[in-house]
């Protein structure tokens, strides 16, 4: 084999190696983008579920307390749901007796942790409360909630809500 043939063979081998590396790089980039897209979609779904549950949780009115409790129960699961539903009668009676109205909305939220079937989200809410103690006046309330969710089928349901701060 002449020097020219060796040089051409080396060039062909180098080009083949570069082509293989290029295909591998394109495949890896595509897989990384698909993983990032799936992760972003999962985060979005988790945030939407946590925000919906927090919104239901901070919007209860004494005249429609049963509907508000049902709204929370629909997005809940496990012991949290069982306890919430079990305590509903007492909660409704207390809200009616105190003429309590809690209104609010989600200001911000962020995923703290997410694994395939479990997620934790911190949700900040802002709103008001009025009842007999406030003389019927709306008083600002800002809650920070830790919402724990479990994936059941294709839904994320709340398995726990804990207050992690009350700014007002």
C-alpha cells in the first residue's frame, strides 16, 4: 500500500469516526431535549395540581362551605382526604357559626422536589379572611403552604397540606 493509499484510508476512517460521533451527538442531544421536555411537562402538571388545590384550600365561604370542602376533597387522596372529609361537618358548623369567609389566590409556587410518583411544592397565597372576630371586615392573610402530591394514574393528588408560614 502506498503512502497515498494509507493517507486516504486514514482520512476515510477519520471521516467515518466523525460521522459516527456526529450521529451519537445528535441522538444524545435529541434524548436530552426529550428528557427536558418531559421533565418540564411533569413540573407544569405538578404545579397546576398544587395551585388548584391551594386555591380551593384558601377559598371557603360559610354560605357555600360544603362546596368549598368538596373542591378540596376532589384534588385530595389518602389520609389527608379522609381526615379533611371526616372533619367537614365540624368545619362547616364552625364557619357558619363564625360567618367565616376565606378568599385567596396563588401568588407564586415552586417545585421543591419531584420523583416519578411524589412531589412537594411550596405555594404562596394572598387573600383575606372575615368572620365575627374581625367584625365582618376583610383582614389580609398571606399563607405559605407545603403541598405534597402523589401521582395516581395520570393525576397528581394532594396527600398533605402544611402551613409553613403566615405572613399576616
